[in-house]
C-alpha cells in the first residue's frame, strides 16, 4: 500500500520555466491537498479538491494551477517559475469522514534559480 | 479567523525529562485538533487526535476549550522522540486544515 506518492523528490528550475508536480494516492480518498512549506513556517494550503472535477483555492494559490480528473491524481502546475516559489511541496489526502487525519507524501523539494 | 500558534520553534530537553509542546488556537466553533510528527527522513504523519483521547508513544494531549489550547505532553522524553511536531486545526466537518509553524524537539542523551 503506497499511500500518497509524489514525484519528483527534488527539482531545480530556472526562472520562467514550467513544471508539474505529480501526486497520486491509492486509498480512494475524495479529499486531496497541496501545501508548501517555507523554512520556519507552517504548511500553507495552495489548492485543495473534494473530488474528481472539483478544485478550490487555498491560502496561497497565485502562480499555481491544479486539476483533478480522477480520484487518484492531483497534479500541481507551476506555469512561470519564480524564486518565491522555492519551497518544499507536500501533497496530502484524506477520507471525507470527520476527525480523520491527512495522509502525506514525502514532499518535493523545489529550487528556482 | 482560524489560527494555530506554536510559540516555540525549538525545544531541547534531556532524556528522561518531561516535555510539553505548546499549541494555542483561535477558532469560534468546535474544532478538530491533531498533532502530526515528522521524524528525520520520514513523511509527516499523524501522532494523535483530540477525539481519540489516547496515548501514542507515551504522548497525550488534552483539549482545553477555556484556554483554547491543545498542548502535547510526555512525562519522560526519549531520544527517538526527536522530531518536528505540528499542531493542526480543522473546523468540524470542514475541508481545510490549518497548521502551526511547528516545534522542533531535540532530546539530548
């Protein structure tokens, strides 16, 4: 049981490049999330989804886009990478029952130079 | 607005000493509260939930609605407890979870 799988684990981008961070889960969870974690800060919610075809903005959505075409996959896209997007990105999922925790991936460490 | 505050970025204790990681929250409704832990080179994972009222790895956390706190406690710290700890809040039945900035616990031999 893989849980939540994120790829890649590390990536270096040049300013202005684009890329997609992949996230897939095998637990049939409806809810999925993307967070970024900056040094010394908590996790900031970028986007979330409550089911296939449904996405919504979190606290810090600017510069990112998401899609949710299947229950399993929730990719995060950076269209024009900027140095401010250097961070560690975490994907998470959970069931839609109350008081259930989120399950996290290993994270993607992204540097934009 | 919902907010989770973990006042200590770093907490260093000796092995066998008691440890308390503080968490204060601001929320007007009935919250769901969690403690997550991230050990070195491992993914973030649930440690315990307030609804369960259980002890996990010797840790307990009590929800104090009057003080709006959910402090994490362990009477005798072990070296393997060294990790990053995050307090998190979600409104009951809600979608979003708010995380604190985290406290790094370092247990010295």
